[in-house]
């Protein structure tokens, strides 16, 4: 169970790194600018950050240690993680310079599409569960 939670956290970190890399895919002229593209809590929507703070204060949620038993549960978790990475990438884009926002948002959306396609290829699910 603990291994599952660790893998889950690692996967989320990888998704966030990919989203951050996509958001920072523009020309980065200086090392300081590269550091500005890292994913932080500042990129999380205020409502989500507030919820996270409450959850952190209570300790690790039980759900982190409960393995997804069915392929449907695994698919929903994967969708949620990819969607959260997209939301953080969009927030990062909105904080960037206005001229670069459109390209940044397009890159974030393209990354989301690639991640979803990879998820579908890795763990095929029923067609009706993919439609949303």
C-alpha cells in the first residue's frame, strides 16, 4: 500500500514536471527565468490551495493508501491527475508575460492531449467511460 502511494506521488510529480516543461517551452534566455517556471503552490488555484492546506493539516488522507481496485478506478485517478496537471500549467501560463500566454496555453493543452492519449493506450477502458 505504501508503495502504491509513493508511486502515485511520483506519477503526479512527473505530470507536474511535464506540464511545467510544456509551459516553459518558450525560449528561456537566463537561468533565473528557468527557475521561474518551476511548479509551486503559487500555481494552484486559490480554492484548491485552501483545500490542500486543510488536508495537509489533517495529515495524509486515507485515500492515498487505498489502492484503486478496478481498471475504472485507475482510469478515473489517471484522468484526475492529468487534469490537475493541466490546471496547474494553465495557471502558470496566466502568470507569464501576456505575449507568450496563447502559445503557453496551446502547449499545455497539447501536453494534456498527449498524456490522455498515452493513458488510453496504456490502460484501455470501455468507450463509454472515456466520453465526458
